[in-house]
């Protein structure tokens, strides 16, 4: 399962619709970064971008099984 996580504050998007919406706007965000003279680090700005200046990066989340993720 893929999620988007802020590279600065750790805020996480894990709802499928939110992730798809962010991925749809990825190209525009990256182009806006480049026009400001920055190299984009992520696919979209963090929800708290004005406070943390973070960008959402795509990562995999391992599914946990059993009590406390230890298996059965």
C-alpha cells in the first residue's frame, strides 16, 4: 500500500482519494518549484507547508499482522 508522507513533519496521507488527487497535481507542483528556482523533493506540498516547508513523498507502508505487528 502506498502512502504520502511529509519529509519534514511526518504528516501522512493514506486515503486513496487524497493520494490520487495529490498525484494528479504532481506535475503542476513540481513545475511551480522549478520556476521558483528550487528542485522539487516530493509530489505535492504538505498540508502544513507554510509551517514546515515539507513536501509529500511517496512511500510504501508495510501491513502489520497480529497483535502489535508481531504476526500470529
